[in-house]
C-alpha cells in the first residue's frame, strides 16, 4: 500500500519552555493531521515559528521585548513563510520511503499537482536527499534520491496519486483546525494571529 503524509521537520528544541512540546528527535519529520496529541501540536507550532525566526528588516516592525512575542515575531510578521518539510510517500509493501530534501517546504507542494495536471512532467523536492517525481503516461515514477545511481523508486498510478494528494491536503486542513484550538488554549493573547500565520505557512485558507 502507498501512503502520502504532509510532514514538518522538527528542529532541535533543547531548553524550549514557552509551551509544552513532545520529545521528538531533532530534524525528524512529524506527520501533520487532525488527531495529533497536544504536545505534538506544540512541537509543530514551535517548528514553524523557529524556521521563520529571522531578525526583522526595514519592512517589518521590531521584535517585541518579551520572550514569547520575540519568538513568535517572524511567524506573525513574515510573508511569505517557510514550512520546512513536504510530502512523505511510503510504499509499505516494499518498505520504501520518499522524504523531502533540504530546502523543501510544504508551501511548495503545488509542484505535485503541477506534475499531475500542469505543464511540468517532472518535479524535484529538495536535496540531500534529492527526491523527484516524473509523469510517464498513466504512471508517476518517484525516485527517493536522484543523487545516487541505486536509488529506490516508487510507482503510483496518476488516479491513485490524485486521491492520495487530496487526502494529504485534508490532513493539513484538519491539522490547522486542531492547531487553532491549541493556540486558543496555549497562546490566548496571540491565538487569532497565530491561526492566520499557520494558514499562510501551510498555504491554506483561514477560517471565515
């Protein structure tokens, strides 16, 4: 069976104490969906804030002086935002897994749909490893790492990949809904802005 999950890379979190987070190995991928426990939602929000925690330039307001406001500042004020990760594809029968490479972001996942329905016949999803997808007729050929000559590969029918991608998009929508409720409990003074920022980071429409 082939599965697709939206995943977020979790950075090192030693000493982080602004809100509860899960114990996750640094730089491992966390699958996002609507049934994550609260501490893993906290890890995901921490990761999104961390990878956008850049000093403001002339076009953004200065950092707040408080620790929480300072840490959230990039997430709340940067545009566009970066969500380190992408789609993870697993062939459970073969034991093969394709993971996003370095510099890949969930905000770029539209490249998957471009390979299915657009003008592009191939797409690459980061480097080290360097995963790629290629459209050949009715089949999508996925290469786990194009940087090697012996890379594992996964083949999936176009119709099946379309269904799997739609499911992964729903996982992101469900995660955003869950994270919005999490923010109301854990970041009440910033909850609405955090919701808007998470929607932007994941390129999803915010709630009405």
